[in-house]
C-alpha cells in the first residue's frame, strides 16, 4: 500500500474533509453544469446542428459513467487525491479543446476529457471519502453537505460563465473556466488518505476483508442494488436533458438568453434546499420512500412545461421546484450503497450505480437534440421524462434497506431470529 494510502482520513477533522469535498464538488460539478450556455454560440459559430453539440455532451456523460467505477477503485484503494488531480487536469483540457474546436469531432474529444474530468473531480470522487470519514449515523447528512457544495457550485458557475461569455465571448470564457478548474489542485490535501481503517463503517468488528472483485460479485447478487441502478438511470436522463436543453428551449419560446440562466440558477437555489432536506430525511425516514417521492414530484414539473404558458416567471418557478428534486437523490442513493455494503468499496460501488445514471444522461441529452432536430419541439421529451419519473417512483418501493449478510454480526442475526431478510441479506 502506498504512503498516501496508509494514512487514514480519520487523522483530519470530519468537518475539514466535508468542507474540502464540498468545495471540490462545487467546482467540478459547477463547471460541468454550464454546458447548456454554449449550445447556441458553439453550434452557430461552427455551423452545426444542436444534435452535434448534444452528442458531445452525451459522450462526456457516458465517459463520466464508464470512468466512475475505475476512478472509484483507485480512490478507495489509494485515496482520492491522485484521482481528483487527474480530474482537474482533464476538465481543463476539455474546456480548452472546446475553445479550439473546428468540427464535430473536436467537440466529441472535448466531451471525452470533460467526462474524465468530472469522473475524477466531481461528486463521485468525494462521496466515498466523506462516507468513510463520517460516523454511520451522520453519513447521509455529511454526503448531503457535499451535495449542497455541488449545488453552490452550480449556482455560482452559471452567472459566472454567463458574464464571461457576454464580456469576452464564448471561446475566451472557456480559457477562464479551464483556469478555474485548476483551483481544485489547492483543495485536495484534506482528502489525501485512504480510509482503510474505517472499512467496517460501524458494523461488526468481525466483518471479513473483501477484495474489489468480491465486492462487485456481492453487489450484482443483490436485487435492491439493481433497483437502485434503474432509478438512477432515470435521474441522469432528467438532469442532463434539462441542464443542456433548457437554454435553447426558452430561446425557442422567444425568451431572452438570460431566462435560461435564471432558470438554471433557480435550479441551483432549489437544490441547496432539497439536498439539505434529503440529508435530514435519510437520518430519520426510509431512504427508498424519499427517492420515490422525488421522482414522483418531478413528473409534475414536466407537466408544467407541457401545459403552462412558458414565460420567464413559469420557467424560473418550475426550475426552482425541480431544483429541490435535483441532487437530493445523491445523499439518499449513495447512503443506500453504504447501507447495503459498508463504506470500504463505497466509491467504486457508487461508481457502478452512477454509471447507470450516466447511461441515462447519454440518452437524455442526445435524445433531446435528436428529437428537436427532427420535430423542432421538445414536447416529446417532456412526455418521456414524465413517464420515466413515474417508473422510477415505483421501482424504489421494493428496495430493502438492510446490510448484506457479510456485515451483520451474530447479535444482529440472533435479534432477527436467525432468518435472513429476503433481498438485502443474500450471501
């Protein structure tokens, strides 16, 4: 094990780890969230359709998802510092490649690096470190704090990028955003150690050691894990479609570009409230019910875009409501991963769940561009988003919120009468 890995994050105050993780997630997720502002200027400058830009962002999201389990393995084994540094450098490179783009392929390569960047320096890389550092009873709230940091980043990054584009043009603004990504390099040191000493995560001291492959095999045998994956696919579909296509949607309705910025900023404001509430919900109530409620309520927002008059007020109001339901899925979903399997391989296993999220993101952003180019309307996408939200609300209900049998000690088994609860207690 490396020297970096030999140090436990427990040697640093939990509040410092959470603060650093939230700041990193804020920059990484904020920069990722502003791509919708570049749809119109980039495609008009390069003479491309929206589907070309949407494909580049779709590639970024699928690369993000594919890379997340891999960066998760390295983060869990060696500590997150190297992974986060790698992510910051890739984010900067992705911004620069978009700045210098001359063709659709240049945009796709930009998407590849942006995807690698957010896989290394986004919320995925930080939830494992925070999940291991925080006591089990405070884990959901600590992860929610990271989500709040990500929301703050989105809230600040949108007006920041909008002003940069207005003052210096979209190409020069991307150079400034690449420089902004480098700030992440100053924030990694509190997260440097691997939390191997907290591998038990508050479960029995007799929990057996487990390799990465054993953890993967254990996860794929758990039905609740697959239900969680299916629900997170829908989350990704919703979020990236909305974040990327809201600015051009409001432009099509004859509204100024500032309405798209205000709408996405309202998402950021609502997200701060929703993520905090999700963290508190997870401390007191079943997490699966919270997730079902989030997806069900998203359907009403999509109905609003279909049946309400589209004005600046309705866009901002609906965006605020959707913001409450935005990253609030992350503390509940990631805490369920830790509940099922413990925190030892949490980053990696959450990475697999997040891969499902990013497959959904790929289809959400690409399908939005493809449907618009063919129908000159986003109506079909609002209906698809509504149906997927109802589907996700239903499939979370059967999830069993209990640890796998490996993490349950003799006292817990005796208290349960020696019986293994179906699903969550499978070997």
